[in-house]
């Protein structure tokens, strides 16, 4: 977040909570965009108030407008754990750019995932970064700029093939989604994903 926004962040609270809300700005191709840093979470199945805020923000619930783009930070040395949340967000069919952060640590340990191969598998841009040193940050900014200009380039197709039985089960759950979730379930695939993950 700090590497992208250059220290322009300001911190407040999310409405009605004591959870920090950190906002910064990023200028790409002469256009300034707002960047919102949300509390960390490992999945869409939130348990804490911080996780709930992160998820609500990512899907456009509550006081936040739906984001134009999600920047999902993957922990390069432990990428499998990070991919759980990434795959859930990709199922929601929102534009995503992944930052494969801590690439230096993963490289040193001999476990750095191939960003191009991961991008191919996920169907969205993946950029290896080291936020602490700035490595890869310019490439990440370029990927963000491309995704903002062409959201379809950062919106995945079908990452996880769902069986017909799973689709039927998810479709049966959709009418039982809480009203607040039905408002963001804009298409059948997104509604299905919300029914499964939340």
C-alpha cells in the first residue's frame, strides 16, 4: 500500500467501528485514483469485525462503493495459503491484479512462484514485488493502469470448474442469501459464488 501510494495515506475509522480505514492516492497516466487499504483476511468467511469490513469493502457492501479493481496481495513464500482468498475473489468476477509480494524471501528460499504461469492459471495479471525495496512496484502500477483502462483484461473467466451438482446446490442457496448480499449479486455466477463462499 505504501509503495503504491507514496506515503499519501490518511487514516480514519470505518463508520460505526474502531477499525482503521486507510486511504491513499495513486497517479497513473495522469489520472489520480483512490486506493483503500483494508484489514487482512485469509478468506471470505469472515469471523472478526476487521475481516467483515475487508470483505464488505471488496464486494461493495455497506458504506463503500464497489471497487473498480481489487489488488490482491499474495504472500509469495506461502502462496498456497494466499490463493484461497484470491480464488474466492476471482469467483466473484471482479477485476483483480495480484501482487506476488515478498518475492525476495521466496526467491532466497527457492520457492518463488512463476508470476507468468500463475497469471495464466488465474486469468488475471500477477506481478512479483518486494514492497519494502520497491522491486516490481512500477510493473504493478503499469498492470493496475491497464486493468483500470480495460477491466475485462483483469476479470477472470472460469478459474475453478464447478460440477453440475455444485452449481445446482449453489443455485438452491441463492434465494436464501441475506438481503444485503442479494443487492451485490448482480449476475448468476456472482450470486452462486456468494452463496458458496459466504
